[in-house]
C-alpha cells in the first residue's frame, strides 16, 4: 500500500462502454491508485463513482459488499495490508466538515477513495490521484470517459 504520496505526474484517459470495461479500467489503474494512496473520484450524480470503487475492491480481492457512504460518510473494507476506505463528501457543506472526518488517519492505511473530492480539493493531500468520470450518450449507448491525473 501507499507509504508516501510521491507519485510522478501522470495523465491518462480511457472510455468504457460497459460495466465490464469499467471494471477493467479499475484493475488497470489499481497499481497507480495504490501508489498514490488517495483517490478523488469526481463526476455528476450517477456517473459510476461507487461502482468504480466496487470494481477496485474486487480487483484487490476484497469480497465485502461495497456501498455508497453518502450517509455514513466513511466505510472501510478488507483487512491487514489489504484495506480500502471509502468516503463521500457530497453532503458536506464546508472544508471544516471534511477535515472533521479525520481522513488523514486513513491515508497511509490502505487505499482511500473520496467521492466528490473536488468539492474541497485544496485539502486533498499532495499526490492524490484525481479520476474524473464523464458519462455521455453516443447514439443510444451510454459511455463513460475516465480521465485521471496526479495532483
């Protein structure tokens, strides 16, 4: 898991036309996510942020049912050296509310996902991997474009 957040600046983009392709993207990005340690997932409601976290958990071998932490604000999965933490800032209204979650205690204990991390991007740690999910219609097909960069 991440021991520090010194990640070389990387940019990338992939398009998914199915949930299987989304799962493949999650598996492909897993080494980069683990190296970064913290992932900010961004995109509109229904973009597939929580599904992406579920797919990543499966790629990590975590079989627990991953659900949206919209109301609980933080959920953790896995054990030992194979931990995944999942937070959601959608309902938060200020940086102080986000800071009060104490997420920095989890940053070096596995992989941390923060949905809606762009709401308070200034408090994300250096080296955070930002993944933006952009759903769009192509004819009658809904596709999702994944764009990522290290902050």
